[in-house]
């Protein structure tokens, strides 16, 4: 029993001696690594003042689709605009919000940036517009690749939505 106690005491003493009492001497031993941070200046490409596709004004492009020309009366047809609001609320509101960017661009002020033909073709023919119209392609990129869904509106319904946009 005495031998076991002696061995246990010696092992404990060795363990305590091995773990405690040492301090690290980093610089006194003559070995230290001091690194200086080097700053590497990267040439920054000049940032171009690029207007987003949703904000760009293009009143010449008519888009790709069935609408080649459309004439808007000077006066807004309020009955048609009311019908357009109904269609908009039912078919478009899920992605387009008046006054703010949502899944798709805000429709207010659209007639100040796009031709009526372009708007109608985008409503009636979104798949082809996104494939063939440069502006529609840019809008697709700007809005995170979310393509406009074809709601299968008739030309009459699309025209009513366009008339509603005139009231915004």
C-alpha cells in the first residue's frame, strides 16, 4: 500500500510540475515573427453612371408582338380605365405595386418612359419580349430573373390596363 501511495504522490508531483509554473518567453528566446501588413492598391474601374432599365426613358421602341401602332385619345376614357383597374387588381397586383419596386417594376409613370405599343406588347407577349427585346432583357436582369407571367389577357383587356396606367 505504501508503494502505491508513493507512486501516486510522485506521479502527481510530476504532473503538477509539468503543467504549472512555466511562462512563455517569445522574444527572449530570440525568435519572433513580426509581419508588416502590406497594402496593395487595386485599380478601381471607373463607375459609370448607369441608369437602371426600369428608370430609363425609351419612347421610340415598340417592342416585339402583335401591337404595331396604337393611338391614345387626348382624354382618358374613364370607363375603360375603371375596367383596366379591375383587370390590374386581379391579374397584375401580385407582382406590380404602384409607387414602389416589387417583384416587377412600378406601373406609375410608365407612359413617361415607354411607348404604348411597348407596354401592350409586354402585357400580351412577355415571353417573346424577354427573349428578343433588349430593354425587356435588361428588366429581367434588374428584377432578379423573375420573368413577367403571361396572364393571357385579350387585347381589349390589355388596352384597358394601359388606359388605367394613364390615370396613375
